[in-house]
């Protein structure tokens, strides 16, 4: 086999590998569709984050607008602070928006449900580094059962 | 006493083999690069180890993807979760089966051929004649094969995973009737480029290095007789497979463990 033919075959091989990579990137990993653009950061304080994890999604009505970037404990009052990175294309949320930790399905993973608030003239939009004031913690099943038993006991 | 002597001799034997293997590797890799001379040689070897492995990689990738879709569907459908077929097939291919099965096939298809080729070159004293002509066989024979293996295997693993996912689509969507939209969209929301795809590529680069190194060293170090070459070829396949499976556990623990 001549060198030229070998070179053509190797070129074909590499092109096939590039095609496979592109397919994995675009079709399988969903790269480029959303999520790797520019983002801005919001913070939210919760009493209890339940099973929320880093990289959990932030959704508005089911549409993913960002991801949980980090979870740490506040130094002073020891409550969890969740860092959210939200895509820049969704930058128009008013300051009255609220976030709550929800579960997808009965046994599914936990995500952050973002509820856009009302916007009146003197209410500004959330910008990079803002804290979201209105938060609802995760439902912890053990706490619910405890409350239920307690209320039954006091009847 | 005899037992201790045997243990000591065995250990020293293994250690000196490892030392020789390191010298082969360093002699092949560490040197002044001469691209004009070595790139054509490497391309020739990519053809031998990469392009000629393409058919077995594509066929096994297709069938492994199809079988996983078939098996996964029968279990997932009980829970009404057949939409998760896409991420199941894609994640197991990208994280584990792609790199590992490619490395095992590569060790069997290309690694054994490398060992036999270099071993036979040694047995027929082609390596010594090269040295007599002041051509370093490590640079001329070993280095292009090493680079070709390291370049080819990650590409083969990517092709394997992509073909496997298409095979899963073939069985899951076209035959068993999983919704095509959910097959792709749940896969897209689950699979992460850095976490899953790139870690799989890193795995297959490590496997490529280990498999090619073992194959080349076993050939270069073979006893230059027919029995020696047959033993070296067997050892290449066995050692490569064991190394790949062991390293896969370590790498998985490091990448996805916590």
C-alpha cells in the first residue's frame, strides 16, 4: 500500500473520530445548547437544604436557567448559603423573586425552584452578587413525621 | 530458606524487568524530536494500530450499545422509566465500557501484533542490524508505535462510545419504541461534557499508554525464539487486560468516587 493511501485512510480515521467527538459534544452532552454561556451569581440562605447538591439545576417553571455552584455554611449564624450561577440570558428577575428547594417526582433528585416575583416601578432587578431574601427550605420527611406525631400526641 | 530465596529472586526479576521497561520508554520518548523523519513513520503506525482496528471497534461498539439498550429496557420498563434508557446507555458507555472495552480489544488486536512484530524483528536480528547501521531502534521502531497507540486509542474509544449510543438508539427507539425525544433530551440533561466525556477520554489515554508500553516492552524484551515470542505475545494480552481492569477501578474511584 502506498504512503498516499495510508495517509488518506489515517485522515479518514481522524475525521471519523472528530465526527464522533462532535456527536458526543452536541447530541449527547448537550453542549452549546445552553449552560456554558456567561453567568451571574446569586446567593440564597436556607434553613435546611435537604439533599441539594452542587450542580443541581435551578428551574423556573421547569425550564433550567442555571445550576447550584456551591454550598457552604455561613460563618456567623451557621445556616447553609447556596451559590446559584444563572445564565446571563435570564437577567431580568425582580428582587421580590423567591426560591424553594423542590423534589422532582416522588423519589427524584432535588432542585431549586425559582419563582419570579412581581415587578413594580421601584423594585430593582436582581444583579450579580445579590442575596435572594425569600427562601423556602427543603421538606425533610423525618421532620414532617415528627410534627405529625407531635400534633397527634397533643390532641 | 529456599522459599525466601525464590521470593527474593522473583521480586528482583520483576524489578529489573520494570527498570528495563522504563529504559525502553525513556529511550523512545526522551530525545531530540525529528518531526520530518518520525511523523511519516507514526502515520504509518496509526494506520496499522488505529485504522485497521476500526472495524472491530465499530462492530463491537454497535452490538454492546444494542445489548445494553435491550437489557436496560426490560428492567426500566417495569418502573415506567424507559425514558432513562438514553442516559443509562450513554453514561455506561462514556464512563466505563467505551475506554475499557476499547482497551481490551486494542490489547488483543493491536497490542499482540506489536509484540509479535517487534519480537520477530529481534529474533531475526533486524534490531541489531539497525544498531549496526547506527540507527537507534528505540527511536526508529519503538517510538512511532508508542505514539501511534497513544493517539489511536482515545480516538477509537470516542468512536466506540458514539457508535454504541447510536446502537442503543437503534434498539431502544427504532425497535422497542422508546420516545426519541426523551432518549436524547434526558441524555443531554444528564451527561456532562467535563465530568463524563472528558474523564472517559483521560481514562482511555491512560489505558493507551499502559497497553502500548506493555506491548512494546514485551516485544523488545522477548526471548528471541519461537517459544519466547509466543510467551511474550500471551503475556502482553494478559498483563494489558489485568492492568486495564485494575487501573479502571483506581481511575473510577478517583474520578467519580466521592
